[in-house]
């Protein structure tokens, strides 16, 4: 969708290739004002496909060729002129781990991280690209250094290079979804927050403290499981179950639909609780809020479900809400409802576009 006239501004372009769709966001910045210039989406036909993790299969689903065609279509329809793009990597396509090392110099740390990587990465290091960051820089007297490390299969990097090149784009960076979400949804002054991105293929949990991702975890229970479980229980094909899920959510007059969807969401909630419990026990800090994003967060009644599920003393007082990533971004009048509804789906692409303006 083309939104505004072109100006002599800086432009950032973010592209999120998900299991169910491809989203693109173009943002401009003039002085301190951010403006949504363009955004677009292509939904992919996922019915009947087999889902997998990229560490299990070195390929993309859908195919590279279909992704290229979809990106070209969005760029053409939205009249996007920016060529330099940042692409997101699905968290289930990467491997991340948090570990601690004794306090040491920066030079020593580089060697130590490489050595530790061999313990945790399930592929030969020659087959991956490693990225890592210190997550307790704000604790100068700490006796240990906490490291968040991510690994990306090189074959996947080559896929993305091909996608960018044949789409007429210049690949500036590849980034994990968790990092893009943090950039789009978190300010440095924000309280200790649990980001929950519920997509179609997987759910990704990140706990952010003082603008650092302290822990990140991904698991394969998400939107597809809501649909598949509903289809199996009610004797529906995948497409019909997906439509029923979207239309009814957790506020359906049909108690059976609510019960089925709630049973899957309960599994997701328990996974989130474990991540938060482990973090709180280890860090002796309390998570103060949870922000939901991703397409599944648009499920009707989902906020009330999570508020009830987390209504326990150990999580007491935790704020829970759906993200509004465009709240600090200008866009044309009349799009408020559409942007509010689309925000959770476009949050990752927005975060990638905002990378352009990082200092």
C-alpha cells in the first residue's frame, strides 16, 4: 500500500518472510519523526504443507522462487523504491543459547565464545555464521559475563542473498526475529518485559531487561496447531478450520470451539510460564509485563485468556496486552483501525526497517 509522497528523507526497509506470509514495511525518518511510507503483505498457501526446522532440512518452505515472486509483487504494487533491505530470520531457523563466562578481556572473550560455541551448536562451526552479544554490559562489577549467542546455517544465508539479489534488493543485514521485535516494541526505559511472538509455525519467547535480550526460547506450538487441532476434532478441512478459528476465537457461542482452542493455548501458556519461572529464579527479578505479537495474537479473546492463565501469585501484577508497534509512527488518517489490527503481524518487519536509524 502506497501511503505518502517521496521526500528527501532517510528510508528503512524491513522484510519478514514467515511460514504463512511475507510482510514488508518501509519507514522514513525526518529529524526525529518516523513515518510509515509503505507496507505490503502476501499470504502464502500453507494448507497441507509439512513444517520443519531449518536445522533439520536445509531448504526454505515455500521455495526461494515463490518467495522472490511474492516480494517482487509487493515491491511493485506498493511502489517501494528503497533498495537496501534488512531481512528477518525466523527464530526456528536459528539456534540461540545464553551462557556465562568468567570476566575477561575483549580479546580473550572472542576466543572463548568460539570455543564455547562448539559445545552448544548442533552443526559444525564451518557450516554456520555465528553472532553474539554481551547481555550484562550494564553490570560493570559482575564476576561473570553473560553471552547471548546465535548461529545461522550458511546455506540459509545463501538463500537470503539469492532472494534479495533476484528481487532487486541489496541485503544489508540478516537478523533474528527476537532482535527486530525488541527494536520495534521496547524502549530502554521500559520495565522487565516478556515478548511473546505467536506465529503460524512457532512461538518465540524473549525476556528483555534494560534493553538487552536476557533469554530467548522457541518452540513448535503455534497458530498451525490451533487450526490442526480444531480441524481434527470437528472433522473439518484445514481451510475451513482456519476460517472458523479466525471468526470465532475464544468468544464463540460454540463451547466446543472455545474448549479446543483453549486446550492448545494452555500448552503455549505453560511453556511461557516455565521460561519466566526459570528467569525469575535465576535472576531474582520479576517480569512486570508481557507483550503479545504475531498473527495468533489477533485471536479473539486471547488477552483475557492469558490474563486468567497468569493470574497466579508468582506472576501477580503482570500487565498483558497485544503490541501496538506503530504507536510512535505517523500514518495517514483513516488507517487507525487497520494499522491497529495489522500491527502484531507487521511488528517484525517494522523492527527490521527501524534498524536503519540505529545510532
